[in-house]
């Protein structure tokens, strides 16, 4: 297995994780609204919602880094 194949696999896995992370976040609603709860009141991200948001940012940075490495290799 060469480096190009490894980067392609890692990029695919990161893409799937990124899609899942974005889909779990509903614009203007909390994570609870995705499972049937929620309200229409603005509030800050807390708990699992905040961690999911931060994880999505980290996965995005990793995805772009791997995509750049994939182009340069």
C-alpha cells in the first residue's frame, strides 16, 4: 500500500465524519432538537453541542490538510 492510497482512505474517512458532524448540527437549534426537543430561543452551545462543534472544526482542518498533502504527493 503506497502513500497515495493511504491518503485517499484517510480523506474518505474524514469526509464521512465531516458530513456526519455537519448533519448533526441544526442551524439555529440545539442538539436536542435533532432528537425531538428544542425551542426557538437563542442560546449558546453547551456540553455535547459545543464538543460536536469543536470536533467538526478539527475534522475540517484535518480534512483540508490531508487534501493538500494528497495533491502535493
